C-alpha cells in the first residue's frame, strides 16, 4: 500500500508486518509530543437495524467511550490517573470515517502514553456493568447536544443534504439506538473492526521514529496477548483506503424547520460538496475563505459589519471519501431570519455569477499560508495531518507543497467551482422560534425569491 | 511602581515615561509571536444608572467591539484585512477587570500587528452610524449567550454569590443597557479610561524587547497624535494596581431557578472564593484539581464514572482583586437533578471533613507541573501570564518558581481551605425544565438535607 511523501520533511512511515502503520514527524526543539491511535472505522461503517437483526448505529461512539472504562491491566480510574498525574491531555474523538484516541504529553511521558493507549485499544473488557453506566453518560452527552441549537442545526443539515447516505447520519446515534444498544453488539463491533490492519498510529513533536516503532510494537504485543485478532505476529496487509467514487447523493429535504424556543434563529444552508480526493479541493479552500472564512470575508462584511444582522456568520466545507458538504451559517433574530437567509443565498450566487477578484485571491493565499504556519507549530495539528493523509489520499504534502498547490488556483477555478456548487440542490435548516415571529414564513419566501 | 521578577527567565519590562508598560518574554526558536494590548478597565469599573444620570453598564464590552470599526487611518474592512491577509489570529476580550486586544502572527508580521492595534486602541472614531449597527451585533451576541444554558447559569451564579458587588454583574451588560447605550456615553468611557497610564502591552514568542519598545512607542505616537490624553510626551505614572482589601460580599440568592425547556438541567453551586492575592491560592489550585479538575477528579469519578449521572462535571475557581468565586458544575437529566445536587454538596463537604490524601496531593502536583509546561509552549499563554502578573500582583513567577510554591502546599493547607470555603454561604443556580420533572423540588430538598 503506497504512500507518497511530498516535499522535504522530517516525516517517516513504517508498516509493521501485522498491518499496523506508524507515522511520525519529528519537530526539532520540541519538548512535548502528541500521539494518536487511529482506527479506520467511523459512524458511516455502522449498520442500520434491519428486520430481524439488531443494527449497530451509535456503536462506534459507544465503543470509544467504553475504551476508557478498563482493561485487564487497568481500571477506569487508573487510566484517568495515568494521564492526569503527568498533566497530559488525553481524549478521543469519533468521526464519520475514523475513531481516534490521543494524548499530548511531555517528551518523558510519551512511552507511558503509548502503552496506556495500546492497552485501551486492544484490551478493553467492555464490562457489562460499566456498559450500562456508560449508556447513561452517552444519553447525557446527546441531551447536552440537543440543548445546543447550533449542534442541532448542523446534524440536521447533514441528513437533509446527504439523505440516506451513511455520511448523513449523526455520529453518535440517537436516544433510541443508544437506549437499544447491547453489550454483545458493541463487543462484536469492537472485535470485528479493531485489528492491526485498521490501526494507524501517528505522532509528532519530540519523537524518535525508531524508538516509537519499537515502543508501540511491544506495547501492542503485551497488551494484546489474549486477543486472537490482535496477534502482532500474524502477517496482514493494512486495510485499503476508502477509494470509492463519488456517491450519488439524493437530497432528503429542501427545508427542515425545527421549532423550539430561543432568542436566536440558527440558519444553515448546504449542498453536497466535494469529495476528499477532488482536485478542486485547493480551489475550495480559497472559495471558503473568500465567502466566509474570517472577519474580512464577504458573509462577515455583508451580514455583520454592514448590517449588524448577526454576531456569528461563516461558511464551511467538510470532505469525505465519497461525499461532502459545503454550508453557510448565520445566527440571527427571528424577525431578521428572512433577510439573512436572502443574504446568505445572494452572496453565494454572487460568487458564482461574478467570481472573486485578484485581490481576494491574493489575500486568501496569504491567510492560508499564515494560518497553516501557525497551526503547524502545534504537534497536535501535525499528528492529525499525518494520520489523515495516511487514511485519506495516501499522499502527504508538507506546508511548502500545499502552498505551491494553492498558488496554482486561479480566479476562474474558484468561479467554476462556485458555479458548480450553486447549481446543486441545496437544503435549508432552520432552528428556533419559528411560529411566533413568522420566521419560517419569511425564510421560505426568501428561499423562493432567491432561486 | 515595582514589579518583581521571580526565577531566571527571558522576561523584560520597560515603563515608558508616558506610563505605558511593556513586557516581553522571548522564546528561543519561536517563529511566531502573540501580542496583547491590555487596558486596565473592565466591566466592574462601569457605573450603574443613577437617578438623573445615564449609567455605563455594558460600555466596556461595547467599546471593545467599536475599536474594530475604524480609525482615521483604517476602516473596519481594512483592519480585518490586515490580519486576515497574513493568516493571523486577531481578537479581543472584555473581562471583569481588564480589556485585551490581541493578535498571534508570524514573526515577520509582528510590526504590522503592533501598529494596527495601536491605531485601534488610541484612534478609534466611534462613528455614530457604526455605533448603531454594532449595537445590533452585540444584541445578537447576548441572544446567542441566552440560548446557551451553561452561559446563563454561569452569569447568574456570579450575581447570586456576589450580590450587588460590581464583580457580580454580567460583563456585557444586558439587552436593556445595550439598547439604552449612547454614542456619547461610550465615547466618554473611552476618553476617560483609555490612556497611556492604563495601557499594558505584553508579547511573547519571537520578540526582541528593545525593538518592540521602539515599535510600540512610535506606533502609539503616530496613531495618537490628535488625542490630547494620548500624548506619549507627557509624563505620567502607570495606574496603580487594584490593591484593595477583600470586599465584604453579601450573597444575593440561596437558590436561583431559571425555568426553560431543555433536555438537561444545568446545575451550579458556588461560594465567594479567594481574592487574587490570597496566599492560599496555591492550595486552591490543588483543591480544585482534586475535587473537579480532570477525569480522575472526585466529581468526575463519583458523578460520571461510578453513577453515569452526567457527561460534564467539574469545579472552577475565579479570583479577582477583592472577591472571587469557587463553583461546582454538572449537567444532568431533570429526574436526576436532586441526586446530583446532593452529590456535588457531599463531595464538597467530604473534602472539608476528611481532607485529601497524600496520593491525591502528589498527583495534583504532577498534573499542574505537566499541564503548565504544555500550556507554556504557546506564546499566547506566556503573553497573557505576563500582563496578568503586571496588572494583578506585580509579581512574576516563572514555571519553576510556581512549582516550588505549589510543592510547599500540604494536605492540611488544602483541608483548611476546604473547611473555610464550605463554611461560607453558598448559592445554587438551576437552569432547565424544572416544573415538569419536579426537578426544582428535588433540588431544594437535596440542598436542605445536605446542609
């Protein structure tokens, strides 16, 4: 399985015969490191319930929580204490196409971090009592997200735009799937999905590649001894990348209205965006910055600075292996929701109709160059970039190479992309107090007029 | 005005004859820097409305917004473009005892950042039309916070615990004070409060002290030429530190119930805490970590790990010059709110009654040592630490010195502090769906039983 290194970097990559991949980026002078164990399974890999069979929706996130709850070597408290006692950051995230367990620690604690995470990933017990307790914690996590109108809008936008494509589902499942999840179902998900072939380990900062390879190999060996599919001696190939063609996506909803009390209306518009491997991703970076990527962006200037209609407004782009989402956001007063919806649509159309200026292109390049340089001072950004390159395109670009690609983008490239996106069926999601203010009516009318 | 440097650091401090203070910390090898212009005025310095006179509540935060809206040299778009074009982070924050305008940029952009912020701080026009537009933006910012139950609980806890002390007021004012604010009132606040004597400039990272001093002096001179109270030629002393004795604080509410729909109840308990200069602040750091400062903390273990009652639970400590707040938080299901309230109270009491163990003390020290070392890798943390030392105690401790002080804390110190805090009148704030679930009743009953 090939992996291309672009540019002159301190990146190294080793594929262990078991299928485990290990990537490191040494940062000269660093006194700390960030380490991630990434598993190539995300919420999109779950199965909905079918007649006669339990589904696995929500299992990936449920499992992520359970991996903190104890192994044969360490109970939950001991896992927490390992990292707290050295002041490390330690957490995990479940996404649509991967799950990641990570820690940021001082250089002297990297070996500890590596063994503890190895133990969690390979040797979790999934104790039935802990399972039931953790179910309640996850239900509270879902309840917290339900109380956040921005989270509610964002989840719904994915399902509205991507319809019944697996990427359209919420990452954490919902109350019903979590309430119905069984210990056996999650255990099976764990045993089937977690194996040396699906594991990518990345580290950046004060890290020595050869030492880390030896360290994780021995940690995984020790931790995994009683797990047949975790034999580090068996020879296996890494799980192939998700190199799927763009999916045919069917929009589920043109307008989704979620009525709830609140001082603001949360508005989102979105279309099916670019897939991760699309050559136009560099043009997308520019487009996103010009339209809604900072205080000088068009959305911020038109909606907030000139008209005072919103405190927060921006655009965003999420790309996955076979689908994506490009969206616009604003939070505003209910009686301004129609006007703001119209402005979001108009700015998007104006970009497609009139393109961007040379000045905007130049500033966007400067913004990406500067913000990337600042972001790459943190080992966590570099750690994450390594694993995403490995699991995604199989191509690693360093900063210079990325900037070279960005510099090739023309104003015409950006306008063509905007025209393509603007021609796609869009969805609008509206969360807030719709009835009292007639916001729903004015939004629907703004959407009609803009079309 | 004295300032004590503890430990062997790369910190330097210059007091300009005008009263402007400039502090820098050079970080060898850094390629970027964070720069902050701090003004020693916060929401506590505002005046409530009195009969016959307009108050200034909310003016500090309103002013902070307006400083982004243009000077005689740059309009709002040009200010935004200055930072966006180089990918810098650029923002501001208004707090109870200060206001800060800051930027994180690559080393080559530090001079630009310094001039633009100098221009904003000294030469803003406060255009009447921009004033009216920005009022709408701030009302949306307040509306957004209103829709966040955690923000609502936190604001209310301050007023419940600190009563009519100026620190008990919300930082941003409220809808009424913002709706009633006048351009002349905010202009007056600006002219009276912003002067060389109240300005502290701090920078960390790739920064040369002498060069920065020359740079900001010339920026301030150039930017401030038409402002009589910004003469950099006049000689003035820095504004004295707020070295006030602890205030006598009168709790306003024992229980504040804020009824609103929601999947969770947001619970907060709080007492008047330590003032910033209290010698027991090092013991407070330990206490806060042991009780609610991480995944291995008592609150996290008891409420989340053992019982699955909450996703998020923690303790926190905020210290100001003459009052403070120590608080406990949990978000939980309405039908568990009584039980969780009891657990928060019980864990607090148990700490006061039984103290902490040697093991807990040792781990807390390790946690503080590690997390501080990681935090100090960022120039923004160092920049902020410098200015806070200057405006606060007038004593700068580097990491080694801080850790030496922490290492002197004993388990008895922590228990004595816990006993003191537990003996203070506490306030409970409850935000959520209280009526339907009888959560209010069960919380009130839990508070009675625990007392």
